[in-house]
C-alpha cells in the first residue's frame, strides 16, 4: 500500500477545491494536524494523480492558460507531499 501524509490545512484546501479529489484513495486517516491518504496500489495512485492534474487545469488556470494562485497552491501541495514524500507499506 502507498500512503502520503500532509497537513490538515492542505488537505482541507484540496477538498474545498473539489470534494471528490480523494475518491480514488483507499482510505483517509486524520490524526491531530496530519492527514494520511492511503492507496491500495499504483492504479489507485495513478487515478488520483489524474484527478489532481485535472483539478489544477480546471480550477487553477486562467483563460490565458496561466497558473492562478489556486493552481500554484495545488502544484506546490502535489510537489511537496505527493512527489517528494511518498511511502510504501509492505
């Protein structure tokens, strides 16, 4: 199983953008100020990555195809928590 941890504030921001953002996760566990997003396999993770990319394009791009503040924040969250800090559970 793959999992990622991110601060509650970042999770809540993503949910505020699209409440179905994590529909492709296995489960979500919140403890204190951290949310752990679990994926059962690479396919679930790939579906989530497609949803994140779609949200960035749909909610985070200007009519001129430039990143807005929302788009930059989505990108920063993705880069910080879903690319650099991925984990595997055996």
